[in-house]
């Protein structure tokens, strides 16, 4: 199962789900990867649809599930991230339109 979908496919699926008024409101978050992580993700940026009220740690888990090689190649603490340029806390809530950037320290990049 692919967790991070093509934006338009995801948007259409969410619109269909929203016809049920009991569903939480969707938010769209952009996830950006530095050049080193792009070698694993094969993309510079992904759009992720999440439920309103989702937290950073939930997004982080999903990115690591979708791109498991990141966790295998880089030890804990070597991947940096910011939300709209600000380092997040584990339970920082995500908002519609947020941009989450993932980076690897140049000293940790494989040669």
C-alpha cells in the first residue's frame, strides 16, 4: 500500500470521502527532501493528505514507513526537520499548507 499518493489522486479520493459529514477535515502538507534524501525518495517534494489535528510524529512515522531506507541508512538524530522553518516538537500539530523539510547533516552524508 502506498502511503504518499499523487496529489490529484489523493485530492479526488478525499473529496469523495468528505461527502460523509462525520469525516474529519483534510489538511494538505508538503514534505520536502534535501538532495541526499532525494536519492532514497526519488522526489524533491511530496504532498501528503492528513486529518485535521494530525501531529508531526504521525507524519514522521508515515514518511519512515513509505521510505524505510531512511531509517536503515541514517541513525536516530541524524535526520533534521523543520516545519515552515521552525524545529518541531514531537506533538506539534500540523496545519493545512505546512511545509515540512527533511535534511541530512553534510557530515553524515555517505561518501
